[in-house]
C-alpha cells in the first residue's frame, strides 16, 4: 500500500469527528504531498526549523500543528503560521506567545500539554500546576486554549488506558468551568502504537507518524 492509501484506510476506520494529524517530522516534501493528495490537511512537526522549511514549500491550506517542545526564543517564527500549538507547558512560554502574537495582531490557538505520567525527562506541566497556568491564560488577550495534549509513558495497553482515562477526566472536568480564553474542544492523545486505545477512551485528535509513513530514519 502507498502512504496515501494507508492514510485513506485509517481515515475510513476512525470516527468523522476525530482529527487525524499526520506527523511528518523527518519526512520529505514529496511524502507530504502524497498524503495531501489523498485528502490530508493536518500535519504535525516537532522542530521549528523543519516546520518553517516545509511551510514555505507547501500549500496554504495545510493546517500545521506544532507538537514538539517549544523554546521561547523560537516562538516568533511560528506566529501566523501554525493552526495549533500542542505544547503549552509553562507560564513563561505563555507570556512569550502572548507577546509575539500581540505584536502581530494575531491570536494563538493552544493546547496545554500535561505530563500525566510524571516522567522526569518529559515536558508538559504537572496536573497540580494546571490551575495557575489557566489563571495566567485568563489574563491574556492574544491566545485561546482549545484543549489538552499528552504523550504517555511507554507501557502496555493497560497502562496506556489508565493515563488516557486520567486525561479524559481532567478534560471533562475543565469543560464544566467557564474560563476566559479556555475551552475544551480538542483532546490530543494517541500515537501510532496506542491510538486505538486513545480513541476508545475519548480522544478526538490523534497524532500518527510511523503508522502512516513507515518507520522513521534519524540517521541523516
Ligand atoms: C513523533 C511524535 C508523534 C508520532 O509518533 P509515531 O509513533 O510516529 O506515531 C506524536 N506525537 C508527538 C508529540 C511526537 O513527537
């Protein structure tokens, strides 16, 4: 099967209201074009430089998702170019996004990334820090939080289900509040190995790389 066919195949099997983000990091422009030709419009990148290069070489109607850790000094390059930043993980970063987007008169759409597995080497905020981050978001003018994102510890189906369920309950709980600038539309969970479990537990946005494009080669 070609990567375009694989994309169509997955798309047919998942519910229509689920956004499938094709994670195109390390992939060529031609590979992206092939999946695009099959109807894909949402693409995810985790490096600012790589996203910029691809942005300049691809069609305007692609919705770019920034899914990697975002350093404050790189925020300025993303203004007006990305559909959704999945990785808001500190007040420090929030302030930089607010500043850079305000300077250009734009609104940033963001997901709060939660380190739900409390992993030391992972980015994302601790659940305990969520309320102070939300409070800071309420004080902004140029951002909208649209939901939550997480990457979970490597494990088995049972542990994945546990973390995804925890995320879904945080998501549902936040939904009951009427915060300024914060709404819960997107729950971005699930990668190639665990997206089925993510969908079963209520994710409505999944991020698939290898499942669509085949295994990644980082050697170059
Ligand atoms: C690379 C990446 C993915 C996709 O991973 P696959 O295992 O290739 O599906 C999803 N989310 C994030 C944050 C990533 O960095």
